[in-house]
C-alpha cells in the first residue's frame, strides 16, 4: 500500500514537472523578438526592430514599439495572437513612466512597483527604454510603495536586460 502511494506521488510530481515550462527568452529563437513578460501562459515579446524613438528631448523621451502576445508561450507555443503598438513616455528627472491607454488615448502613469493591477505588467516600457538607450529606467533601484509602506525592487530581474544585451 505504501509503495503504491509512493509511486503515485512520484508519478504526479513527474507529470506536473512535464506540464510546466518556462517562457522562451526569444520567440521562435529569433533574438529580434525578446520576452518582456509572461502571465498565465501568455508571453509578451517586444519586436526590437519596430522600436521608434518618437521624441528625444531630455529629460523627456517617447518611444513606440510593437509587442506580440503569444498564448501558451510557457508550453512552447509560438502562434502570435496579437501585435499591438505600445507608446511610452518617460520623464527622466522625475523618474516617471507613462503609457497610452487605448480606452481614452491618454498617457497614464506606470508605477515601478506593486501588484500587477498597480504596475499593469508593463515590462515592455522598461525594455524599450533599455533597447533605445542602454539605461535602466526603473530597474536597479528600490522604489517606495505607498500601499505596503516599504521600499521594493521592480517586478523583473536583471534577466530582462541580459536578454536585450544577448540579442545584439
């Protein structure tokens, strides 16, 4: 009885490990399409070749970039569901990043830390700035999070920047 239970546990552990895979750093192995985030199976990839600096007027910068959404990317799928052009505005002096919401076509502030509801999972904005200028915008420092009353690091790690550096 115990041996059967042990084999059952081992089987389920092995099956669960087979079902889980990490998001590929590059869509279809193409270093032009760089992973900028993933959630619930969906992978988001920045199309590096689409990046356009729309405004270079330090301390204000504006960048547009295409972001591809791939369902089940964590399971090795590569079918692109959508391609959306994302627009970002950066205020370097005040370290504030903004993105345009399609619902009202206005720029809205992107918090550097917090839950996905607070940050909007906008790692594409950080990646776009890094691709354009090889500078971290929010990354590499701690940010005060008003809801927790603590200083926190951003939701992504240095791997975001390493993927860009490797792709060049």
